[in-house]
C-alpha cells in the first residue's frame, strides 16, 4: 500500500511538471458497443477522438472527421482540374454510420455542451456536467507504456472499471467519463457491452482549435431538444417535410413546436435495446 502511494505521489509530481510543457493533447480511442443484446457478436465499433488540456476537452467521431477530410481533399483535386480513380471516389463517398454528437467539457465551470446535427442546422445544448463518484483503487498496470491506476464508478446505469494515468495532467476521458486526476486510458463496463481503449496519443504545446465548441449553432435547452426528438420519432416523414418547408416548426428561442400531420403514422422500431446510457444514475 505504501509503495502504491509513493508511486502515486511521484506521478502527481510528474503531472505538475508535465503541465508546464503540455498545453493540449489528442487521444484516439477504439470504441466498442453491443447495441443489441440479441446479437452480441455484432459489435458496433468506431474510432473516437478526444482533444484535451487541463481546463477543457472535446470528444467526437474520428471516423467521421477522417472521412470528411478525405472527401474534401478528393473534391479539391477535382475542382482544380485533377483526376481521381474510381476506387478513390468510392472510398471518399462511401457511407458509414457514425456518432453524430460532439461533446465539449469545461472542467473549471462544471458544464458541458453537446452539439447535434439537425435538419439544415446544428443544435447546441448546454448542461451541468455530472459529478462522477469515483472509487480510487490501489491496483496499477502499464498500458501502452503508461503507468495507470484503477478506478471504479457507477454511471448512467452501468458499472465501469477504468484505468487512468496521473502522468498526463487532465481530468478528461472518453465520452462522459472524466473527473479523475489523469487522462483515462481504458474503460470497460462490467457487462462487457461498452469499451474504450486508447489507440494513439499525441501532445501539442499549442491550444488545439477543435477543443472549443462551435459558435455558428442554434442554442436550445435540453427540454426543447427532447421535444424535437420526440416529434421526429413519432412522425418522421411529416416532421422532415415540415422542417424543410419551414411551415410547421417554430425556431424561436423560447419555444420549439412540432405539429403532427398524421397521428396514426407508425413509429419506427429501434434496433438498439442496450443503449450506452441505461438511466441517469
């Protein structure tokens, strides 16, 4: 126990030293999720990016970001008179389901903003950040050359085991898992349905621009956003038509109204029976 504490405090010293040199960093995680418990072998996988510094972080789909970058590069080649092969074109335009939301945490202010693409615009919803009740453990292990410590928590209905590195001075972590004295390197829920594993880590002496929330968005409350989602789920085609025409959706800051055109329209069936958030605990 004394040895563990000695190592921990030594790493905290390194943490403070590193803080003077590292302004920000970028971590890429491999995210895995069993969305349908009836098909456990069919795991959803995606690469996610975490940009961080000591005060804030942003988390988004690296798969989408990388795909968009390829598409933009290919289009620029064509626009300037260049040519691309059929294989390059197919690679650029092929569709892959990705996580639509981006998460932005401000650790000093205790808040987070998530942005969500909507019909013709991007919505931004600000919330108070959850305070996770972490249980710090004595166990250590080395992951990708980093000395990591174990921590446990119950969050959003799941029990998580995570490994964090005090050597990296940030409270950041993948998804909404954060608040530890060091970057979260690995996280798994007890059921085996959810996992986040660090794939790569890079540091920068400059503040990364993608760490800040976008400004060209429409601010809505959580209640307004929930109402928009409910309207879309209850009558997707009518809602999309109304939103595109602009005749049946109110975009005022104090009210968001959805008018159904066909109450008898069938509701879409979800293929997700095991969401990442089981409840608000």
